């Protein structure tokens, strides 16, 4: 208490200075006014010119009685003195202080941090530590402020207590560098021109350097919000200068990297990436050779067209920006390699043809390898080769397995020794600048061997024949060499007395078929006709029972009609055509197999056959009536069935159907063919239900079922019906179907369809405009007839409502048609455009084809849907830019907005 009274009575410092009191002294060196009674100048450190006894009196006195240290503590205007006796005294001068801090635990003390990084401790007690610190803090304030001004004059903006690792010191921050002064006197300088980025990490400033190194300095919490933004702003001119220097060399990104366990620098140019190892070795990868780019474990992975992969370490701070740049850089090359290659032949490996440019390339390893482009005119020779003979061990296993299977089936004799082939190859001899080279394209690869009598072989044979037919038509100078393998047939047990030599020969020469075949040879007819003809031959030759999935979505319906026409002449009443809507009777539940069986029996004439009597003619007749009328009253069927119900109705129905099939088969009509179409028009779960009900009849001898349904519909149906995953759907599909055909897409059909639709709505369009309509359809809703019909209905409706300005202008009606395509296929994007129609700009429209555009980003599209929309947008924006003079103009943008507003009449 007495110490406190002495301190207050003697206090003539900052807290006790009277208002208006003048500073009594002036520094003889720097001329600055000094607080009264200071011993040293707080501005330059020079000893004061004069000092009176009164001026040197302490501001505060107190006794310190601690366990470790005891004495008297005196706070002066320019120093602190701690006296343990009259002879021992420690002096803490203010002139070299950076900061003063208070420590309460473990032992109370005032900490003085000096410019050389040292921290000196002055003991206090828990009772007086707070008051002592208050007086000291006020006394040192002018010294610390003076030091800041002195440092600012030297260009130092911040001077902070810090540490580098376990080494403490002072961190000085300037506009162009940071300097760390350690307690030991060692100095570390870091120039901003060497810094790539700065961030806060675990309470420390972390500098990432261009040489791959890092520097970390501790930073107190109070300074972080000021220091980090200052350094980031200070770095900007250096980073901008470095980027400009790199761009002058054509380098967009440059950073330390690694490749094949070598360290070095990766430079990314407009057309390539270039890795230079520390050893001096340089590896360049041209973007024209890159198939895809991605990030894998913070590495830039480039997949090349030759099947190889190159992986480079990438700067984690910029990895997403770098990936986006590389993807954009390779995009023109990817488009050139892939766009327009609409025709393909082959399965394991394939030949893709760009008919417009007259070039082709070869796809290997499931798309991992894409060869260079070759001109179709340079194909000198195409030879089909089917090498026979297997590895002896595999051959032995194969023969042994067949012998076991024959024995289990009760068949006599040894295992089948028919010839097997290892692959189906197409050998292309191509003329190049260096002479001729041979490219082998493996249409089918059979490591365990394949018999030419196997139904699966027909797929590969059809692909090979398709290529030969195409070359015969489009490359007449090309020599074609086709082997003469054993005739594809059915098992020996079922082979007719005179087997045909090839699939085409198996089609009877009736008038209908002859007309169809002749039309298929017309130069304007799509490849689908030839495919249907080969499929017809396959149906005639395959073993029974057999079930074929006829895939192809929009093409399958028309393909089934062609197939029916080709089969009708030969099979007549042995050909049954059913539609999914006829069989969709959900109200029947477990009785659905009976209804489907009744349909099959009735179509074979079973309603008028004595064999059906025990099953129930009333049931069959009523089934026929309901099918023809489109009635779905399942209860009528159940009531009719209950009048004459055998003990096991389904088993009796199966036997009735089987007996009818056997009766109908004879001579050339050696089988019954059932065509089922329209399942894709039903809900997937209903389609699966029909397949499950039909499954009872699929094993009937002498029957071939051809069912038009897509694999994807089956997968969705299984998931909807049972909640099971794709593997279960795949198992179900493979259990039902023995083989799957997919007719090729037909550009010719789409073009003819569009021409007919335009004529129907009385709209004149030349070939160029028709081609644009086709491009918009192909990149949006595809060629599904139902969707095209719906779209043109909307188009015709808008035609009747539109001003002449829209429909009489080719450019405007194409925009309207494109917007209708967008309504049906990319509704989210369309709705977003309608919402912002008043603020649409030319740049927004031009950017629609970019995945990162704002409009696309707002629509929450999946990755595949983004890719699909960007493909559509490339066609659409090219149409909007009518004059193709630079980008989309303001007038073109304005017209688009008007057509957009008008198109919303038909929006969902």
C-alpha cells in the first residue's frame, strides 16, 4: 500500500502530466522534443542533454517478494530498474524495445522483446503484475511509436515478434521482402520476387517459393488480419510481371513437377506440355496426341491416343485451373478426332469412318488407342482373316469340356472336333507417304476359341460383311479378299437336308423379299437394310429355342417392321407380331402368363384347334377380342377362364402352345418366329413384368423370339420393380436373351423424315437448312419417331401463331426449332434462359457451349448431360450467329430473345 502511495505521489509521467505542460528537453542529435525526465531519446537513442533530479524520479515503485527472486522494481520514463541490493541492479532500457508483454503463469513477469530478437524478463508478483505492466506499457509507448516511424522511413511496414522453427526473433516486412532477425544475430531475407503464394497455416505465415521450397514464420493472432492481406497485395506486381515474362515465351503455367521419378519444371504451352528435368532432359507431349486429361491423386494425367499415359506432378494451388486450361487446349483436337465419325464397323476393335471427310481411324483397347487418320481412297486391300488353332492347353480343356457336356446330355460319341477360330481380323493395306503399311483390326477376339456355327459368331461376321459392302460401294478400287469358311448352320440334329451356303442365300426369293433386297442395294439406302437382311438370315439359321434382344431405341421399331416384312414371305402364319401395349395387363397379376400364352395360342390358330379345347376356348377367344379392341379388363379373362379351368392351367397352356408349334413346323417353315415390339414405350417395370410372364414360353422348341427392348430399360425396370442394382438387372437380361442385335443408326432415315415433316407443314427448306434441322435433332432428342412427331406438332402449332417475321426468315425459324429441341431435351437450360431473357447478352449466348458458362452452372446438370448440352449448343450458337462475322452481334442477340419469348407458348 505504501509503494502505491509513493508511486502516485511521485508520478509526473503520462498519466499524471498536467494539461498544457510543455516538454522540457530536446535531443541534441535529432532535435526531437523529449518527454520530461527521459535519459535517452526515444527517437534516435541518444542520451538526453539534461536531466534533473526531479525528472529522474520513478513513476512507480513496488516491492517484489517472490520465491525465486526478491527486490525493488522501479518504473522510469526511459527504463525499468530491478534492484536486489544496493550493489546489484538490472536495468531495462526502452530505446531498443520492439514490444513489452505480460506473463502471469507460471511465474509473474514483464517481458521486454528487443530489436535483436531477445526476450528479457523482469520479475513481478501476482498482486502487482497488472499495475506494473500498465505503467511500463504507458512509459514505453513513445519509444515503440518512434521506432515504427524510424522503420517506416526505412521502408519497413511491419516489425513483429516471430519465430522460424524453434528460433525466435523479429520479422520485418517491407514492400518487396521479409527479413527475419534471429536472437543469434543471423538474418534471413526472403524476396517477394521468389514467392509464388502466401497463406496462413497453423497460425504461421507460409511462403511457397518458385524453387519448390517453403518458408514459415510464426505470426501473433492480433497481426494476422493486417499482415496477410498486405503481403498478398505486395506480391501481385511480382506475380503479374512473372506471368507476363512467361507469356512472352508462350508459357501459360510454369511450376516445379516430377515425371517418372525425376524432378524438374513443367511448362504448359498453348499446344503442349514440356517437362525439363534437373538433369537437362526434356520431354514434350503435344496436345494433338492427347485423348483425355484428368487429375489423379494431385497429378495431371494425360491419356494419349497411342494408349500410353503420362503423369506429371501439378501445383495443388492451381490444379483445377490448370486442368481446365489443358482440357480447353485439347478440345479442338478431340473434336477433330471424334466428330463426324458416325459409321463404325467392328466390336473388340473397330473402324470409325467420317463419311463427309472421307477418312477413317481405328479404335483399339476400348477407346484407349485412336490411330492417326487415313484416307479411304488409300485403302489398297481389305482382307478378312480368321486364324484357326488354339493354344494346346486351351484346346485340350475345350475338348474335354465338350466331352463332359455330351456325356451329361446322354449324347454318344466323342467331343465335337469342329474347327475353331482365335479371332476375326480385318487386314487393311494402306498407301502412305513411306509406301504401304498393313493395319490389323481385330473385330473379334476369342482366346478360348469360337466355332463358326456359334450364334455369337454371326455378330462378328455381320460386322465384317458390313465393312466389305461399304468398301465395295465407296472404294471400288480397293481389293476385297473374303475367306470361304464352312457354311454357318444349326446343330447337326436340326440341319435341313440342303443347307444354304450363306445367310443371304437363306432368304427365299419371294416377291416381297426380292423387292426389299433390291431396294437395299440402292445407293441412297441406309446400312440398316443390309443389317436387317443379315439378321433375317441369322434367324433362319440359328438353333432353337432362341431369344434375341433387338436393341436400338428409335431404330428398333422401324427395324422390326423391316424384319417382319423380310420374314413374312417365308414364315407366313408361323410369324407372330405382338405389341407391348397389347400384353400390358397389370390387373391380371399372377394370371398374366396365362393371358400371354392365350395370345400366342390364338395367333397360331389355337382358338379353332381341338388341342385347345381342354385349355378353354372361351379364354382364348376372349383374349383375342380384348387384344383387338385394346381392352384391359383382366377380370373378364379370369371369369372366362374359371368356366373351364384345368388343374394346372399354365402347364396345360404350355403343352398346347408347344404342340401347336410342332404341328406348324415342317419343310422350310422349320420354326415359329415371334416378334414383340413396343416394350420400350411402357414403364420399365411393366416391361420387365411382361418379360417375366413371357419367360415360361421362351424355352419352347422350334421357337425364335425377337424382342425389341433396350438393355437400359431392363436395368431400370429391375431396379423399379425389385430395388436391385445393375448387376441383378444384367443377370436377368443375360438369362432371358441369348444374343443382342443393335441396328446401325440411319442418317438417311432421319433426313428423309425431316424432309417429309417439313413438306407436311408446308415449309420449304433447301438441303442446307434440312441438314441443320437434322443436326439439331441428332444432338438433342435423337431420331426417336415419337419425339420427332411431338416436336414437329409443336413446330406446326407455333407456325400458325407466329408473325411472318419468324417463319419467313430461315434464320429465325431455325432458332425456334432449336429452342423446341431444347425444351424437350434440356428443359432446365431452357427455363433458365426464359428467366433471364431480359438480360441475355451476346457473350452469354456465345458461352453456352462451354461447360463452365454461368447459365450451364446454374442448371445443376450431370456430367453426361453437360457434355450433351455443350454438343447441342455448338450447333445452336452457330445458327444464332447467322452472318458468321465474328461473334454473336447485339441484333442477333435481340432477335434470339424475341424468338425465345415466343417459343414459351409450348413450354411444359
